[in-house]
C-alpha cells in the first residue's frame, strides 16, 4: 500500500502542476476576440435567386474557415450556430439583419457578428457585401465589399476575410507562404456543390449531403472543405 502511494505521488504532482497551466490556457482562450458568421442574404434576381440560394450557407461556411486561420481569435463553428438557430426557431432561410445577428451573438457570447449579402450579374460577376456588428452595442462597426468573377470566388472570400480582420483591428492573420506554383482554384461549380451539400445537411438529409460532398471532390479532388465535411460525417459518434 505504501509503495503504491509512493508510485502515485509523481502522477498526483504532475496533475497538480498541470492544473494551473490548463486553467491559464482556458483563461487565455476566453480573452480572445470571438467572431461568428451568419448566413449571407441572397440578393440575386430572376432564376439565379433560386439556383444560388444554397450559397447563403456556403459563403458563411467558407468565410468561417478563412477567419479560423487566425490563431489570435476564436471563431464559432457553423454547426454550433446552426444548432442555436434551430433551437431558437430562427429560420435559416430568412433574411438576416443587424438585430438578428445581435440576438444570436448574445446567445453565443461573441464579440463580433458578421452577416451580409451577395449579388450576381449576367456576366458571371459577383459582389459580396459584409457587415460586422458589435454585439454589446448593436452598432455596425465595419462594412466591407469585394467584387470578382465567380470563377475567382475562393480568392474573393479570402480577400473579404482579410479585410474584415484588418477592419475590426483583430490580431494579424498569419502571413501566407508563397508557392512556386500557384495552387489550382476550385471552379464555382464545385463551390455550389459544396453549398448544396451544406443545405442538405442542415435540412437533416445526411446521405444526400454526402453524395454532394463526394460530387464536389470528384470534380476537384483537393477541395479541403468537402474532405473535412466527409471526415466529420463519417467519424464515429461519441458513445458508439
């Protein structure tokens, strides 16, 4: 018994020493600026409106991923926001305004809520308008706009994330490493497949969502968001 107690002492000591460090890490995480992104409003007109409706969630998801590249902030995951919207019976298909963003932001306990809209024209051009609202004051603190061809959609969202990060005076984003050969950009068709998959998943149709995620990867095998989504959906559920 005495020998067992002696053997246990190093473990107890290690846990005792580790506890303050873990609490310090948690406290540091709590001090990080927190950001969440709502679905964007669909400003497309005509037949494009219905076709592009899934992009509302796609833009929010991809913008969330871009902002998450900044280790100096904490970004709320899409799943957590979608769950809250469902619990509060807020329609994910309805328009999002500043008051809705503030309401959700207070429930999430975040500092900045981002929402916005997108429009397209017949020449394949798109404009993204984003607004950031201070959850505590309800004040619109930043408005950013980016424009580009839909084929440059990924670069457009990256630029929007960088502009929002700088405009909100958040900690600097990590510098992007230069590549000898520029990485291939996913076609807009792939982005739409991914956005449709998100809509199916949010609608409680996981098998349809998986089919669309796989379809996106068939057209663009290196599309990381679709890979991540499939890995998440295929992962064993806790408790199983």
